[in-house]
C-alpha cells in the first residue's frame, strides 16, 4: 500500500493515464466523455482522493470500462492494510435516493443495477479491479442522471469511510492478513 499510485492502461482501443493519491478530493479529468468526466470529478471530491486522469478511446463504452478498470486497480493499490474496510452511505439527490455498501476486503462482487448499462458496467469493472464488494440500491428516483450521480457519490463516500484506519494498525478481519501465492 502506498499513499499514491500511477496506473497506465494501453490497449488497441484505449489509452488511460491515471494518478491517484489520498488528498483533498481534487479531480483533473479529461476522457472525451463529458458525463464520465463529471462522475470522475464527483468520485474524486466525495472519496477525498486527488485524481489526475487522461483517457481516450475508440468507443464511449471502451473508455468508460477501461477507466473503471484503472480506477479500481488504483484504489486497491492505495487501500491501507489496516483500513476499516467497510463503508455505507445513502445519498439523496432531488427525487433520487441511493444507498451504497462497500467492503474493500479483497473479494470482488457487484450488485446493482443502475439505470444505465454503461455505468452499471463501470461499477462492476471497478469492483472487480478494486477487489471490492459493492452493493448499490436505488431506493427511489426517476431521473437517470440523478440516480447515477447519487450512486457515484454514495460509493465514493463509502470508500472514504472504508479507507480510514481501523484504529489498531492491524488488518480488520477475523482471518487476519490473507496471503495468496501463485506460481
């Protein structure tokens, strides 16, 4: 675990450069997808992470997916070993009310859905690469923008809580530290 990390993901479809660190929530984002830019700046602000993201891609779907992969990996890399691990937040945004529960304990799982296949896929790709369990419940709402934005805010705040030190400096799990070696 480090306080900051850099992830570069280059494929025949996308080029992603991401720097992320614990900080004040400043987001400098250019992806070519305006709503994704908005969500990544929102994620930065609510998670308390400083994010510098430059991304380009051939299709909107590929850009959104690969940004999620890079973001998930980066968040996993900066998660403290002694993190509280769990977080839960519920966000009201106009008519929308969205709850997110996260466990940053190394077991990837996502349960939604969000009212957009692109951003539902973002959450799944992020969870897989952050090695996080993320449950999102849309409790009410009719405006897709509000529901998705409330979900990003709720997930980001829950991750902010999960990143806090558990207080005793040790892994917050009855299993203790988990080791897995692959040869």
